């Protein structure tokens, strides 16, 4: 009898322990942590998203592809073992949202960046075909910030500088004139426009060979008027990193053989002058390009190119600095002409 009681008690203990272990496993597998997980997403064809007056989708079996990154809160389990997903990376909230704005505001900024990339991609593509695009300067777009400069605490990519110490800086020449009169170490008052509206920030300049610098990479921002209608439906995808892919597809749809019948993935922010800038999530985007089975992947030159090659496997990586270089690289690779 005592033996039977001990057996029953042991069984109950094992049951309780089993339930507790199962409950713990469910918690760590389902409950989100405070960290974020970046996951690869297979590259998507651009043509279904783009409509150009006078253009048509290519039918040569190739196509231009864009890549994005799936971002979500990591579960407790994933926060300790992100490698259970191939190609995934874990990021802190500060890395994902350095400005510490609300999720709604952050999402609005991402979508605004994507809309700007639509206009700029169309302008660059049509200009490459010899069409007249009107671009009215309206400020200086920040494309990068030196992490060691004081500006890194208050300025961010995609902010637009419209004035310094009250003097308008609508064009790059205007900005140069204003900065030429400043001494290193001077604290400037910058008027900034972004998705949240207008604001003013104070920034201390740094000394570079006796010249006052803020520590920024910049491009001309402008209001763009196109000679023909171009619409791009990117849905709820945010950010500017698909700009290069959009521009390549627009040129392809207007009759130039860009892909030469091959599947070409591309990523990179594109600027009004035709330059291609760095983007985030290049590791996940390289895995996404591989999963889609594309033939070649165009990426921004520099650190993006180096990292993409690290995860490319047999996928051919072509780093580019400009839209024209991307067109030339594809023409050379596949024996075509521009």
C-alpha cells in the first residue's frame, strides 16, 4: 500500500514538473522580449508594383527584384538564440528606434522615406533616358551622420536642413556659403524638416583642417515634377532602400533591356544626383536574394558590398556607387548595350 502511494505521489510530481516545464517552454517560445529580430524575406519582383505611362512589364523571363527585411519583436527564446532562424540578427530597441519616437511616428517616417524614394527613383530613371525632369530645391537631405560628431545626438538620416542660424539653406551652394563663415567649435542653430514637421536643434561644429564641419553626408532635396506619370504601389513597405530597384525597373518598362533576360535583385537608396547610398539589413537582404533564386544582386559599394559578399554563397554581388554604374555593370555582365 505504501509502495502504491509512493508510486502515485511520484507520478503526480512528474506530472506537475512536466506541466511546469511545458508552460515555461510555451512562455519562452511565445512571449515577446524587448529586443527586435531582423529576418530575411525572399526578394520580390518590382514590375507588378510599377506603372509607367507609355511603358509595359517585360516579358523576357527576367525581371528586377527588390528585397526587404521582416522586423518584429523577438520572443524570449529567440532573444537568447536568434540563430534558430538562418540569416537572422538581434537588435536592441535603441538600434531600431534611435530617436525613441512612438511606433506610429516611426512607421510614418518609414513610409514617408519610401514615398520620397518613389519620386527620386522615377526622376533618376527618366533623366537617364533623356527626359526632362523639373526638380525644385527645398532643402538639404541628410543621408548619413558621423557617429563620433556631436550632431549624432540630434540629427538623423532623412532629416532635411532648411536653415542655419536663420539663413536659408535650400541649395547645396547656399549651405556652403553659410558654413564658410563659421569657425570650428561654433554651436549652430539648425532648422530641420522631417516627417514630424519643423523643429530646431543646436549642433556644435567640429574642426576638420581648420574648417567648421557638422559631420554629415548630404544630398539635395527637391520637389519633383515628372514629364510622365509614374506610380509605385509598395503597400506598407517602408524605408528608402528599394530606390535603386525601382529606378532600374522603370527604365526596363520603358524599353531599355536592363536585365537581359536575367533575374536581377537590387538594393540601395538612390539620390537625385544618381548616387546610390548605403542601407541597413544587408545580411538579411542577401539571404532574401538567394532564396528568390536571382542571378545577380546589386548593392551599394563600401561596407554593404563587403558584407553582402560574406553571406552571398554562389550569388554574384555587384557593388555600385551610382545608377549609371549599375546600368553599365549589367550591360557589361550580360554582353548588352546601354
